[in-house]
């Protein structure tokens, strides 16, 4: 990686439950809409170097990756 940003990040999109969920201590659990699968260090690089947008790819086949 020359400048830390050669490849896009890969993310998965979660299905958010319509029913409120609670954590183990009873506090409301806030579900994430997206999670980084590959390239999380690129997010840190972008923040440290003043990027306001970076390229990302939504991986819809996450279940296939997780099973292998």
C-alpha cells in the first residue's frame, strides 16, 4: 500500500431488528447498520489524513464467507 488507500474497504449490511433489544445489563442495544469485514485500517488512515469519503464495497454474500 503506497498511501494506505489503494483498495476499497469491504463491509456487510446488517438487518436491524424492529424489536428493541437489550444488553446483559438491561441497557438498550443499538444495532449497527454496517460492519467492516476487510480494510478497517484504511478507515483509520483516512481519518488521520483528512479524507472526507472513501470507497467501499458492500459484501452481500457474507454468510457464504462466514461458513467457509
